[in-house]
């Protein structure tokens, strides 16, 4: 075995050790490594959701605060604080704006990346998820007044575009053709991923509404928490402690990554095909913590050589920590 091969094998082994030492919350699939962002949370507070910021840091909804969290797990001062306790539903970043919702009062807010100019855009009772199509139009899944799950076009007011959906509120996504994907949650008879045609959704804005029967069933699935699509048109969703993948054109989802904890909010970064997941019920040394686990494709061999020295240095600083999950 020549020197180059030995170096490549050593680099791969070091990368694996670093991932194992620093990321015990999620088991990554072959070809990926894990980067954990672990951060403190106040006693009895929950992390309701997060998204990625252009800087590479995260913005998270923790308790009644929306805060920036660095990749190293440093929590900044609140960008926005609710006066009263609320149950957060989502956080979304689009361009230079942060959008966040809470289901206690149904309010949906926006503000700048630095917390400037916070404004309540409107309300949709029991809102769950918000997603934008390529035109920048916002759509929300919600169940106002517990009168039935619906999908809304949202521009400050809610315009019903899909009604009569089974189960509880579920996650949304848009594919490259702007077709609207929705995943039912705990629906009678089982859950599924539905696809609503872009033209039909556009036609329902301000005029009538679609029903669940208008959606094409892509696959039967387990009850979801969140859903994303990658650049190849594959659908990913979290359910329980598993990240599932539905390959483009397939009708059956398979497990892609897993955790002993519950996986909830999911974000895909198309620039490097990485996925970040919120790990629920995580503990570190017996203390409850917030955890965002990111699975990243392992670099090509040539790249491994380039940062081998850095990996060796990093491996020398690794300290194994007691990381567990609260019972589900």
C-alpha cells in the first residue's frame, strides 16, 4: 500500500472518529458525517423550530424567544421575545427576513435577520408550517378553530386553497415545478404525501379551493414532523427518530438516518446537500439541551488530503461526552 492510500485511509478513519466523538445524537448514512450543534436551554423550555441563516448560523425558537445560535452552540441575545408564554410552530428564513409563527394565538410574524422591524403579519389559528413557492408566495398549514385541517395562501390574511384534509396539521414543501406537496399527519386510514398541481393551486387563490381528492398520492408514510426536498427532487421527512427519504419517482420511502431521540424540524442546504435536524428530548451529562444535528456528505478523497492536518489536530482535542435522549 503506497503512502497516498495510507493517508486517505487515515483521513477517513479520523473523520469517522471525529464524527463519532462529537455527534452521538444521529446515526448518519454511509458517505455522510455528523456535526452537532449543542446549546443550553432554560429549565422547562422547549425548542420549537429553527432555520439556517445566510451566515451559516441558526435562528431558533426557544421558549418565548427567537434567538441566533452559532454553529458552536453559543446562544445570542433574543432577536424577539414574546411577553407571554407561547407554543412556537415554525421558523423560516427567506432572503433577509425571518418568519416565525406561534399556535397559542395563531400569530405569524416577520423581522430582519438582526431582529429589526418586527411586525405581526396576521393570524391563522393553530398554524403549523409555512413554505414559499418560487414566486415568493407564502402558504401555511393550519387548523383555525379546530374546524378542520386546511392549506392557506397567506399574505397577511388566510385564503383557503386546500380544504377537507384528514388528520392534524402537517408539513409543506414545493418541488422545482412549484407543485405543492403536503404530508398528512395522523390521518384516518394512514398518512401519505400528496402533490397538488401548481396551476390548480394558483387557480384556487381567491377563487374556490381544492380538496384532498385533488392531490396525487406519491407514497404512504409514517406520521411526519417536517418535510424538505433536495435539489434532485427527492423528498425527505422526519418521523419519530427517523429521517426518511422518498427518491424522485419512487413510491416507497426508506430510512436514511436515525436517532434514539425524536427528530422534528428539518432543513436542507442545497449548496452542499446537507441536512440539519432538530433533536428533541436530548440530554448532555444529564442536563436537557437543544441539539441541531447536521449530516454532511463526506468530502472527496482529494479534499480529505487537503485538510488531513486539520483533522489530526481536531482529533487530538476530542472528548467523549455522555449524551442521551429522554424517553419518548
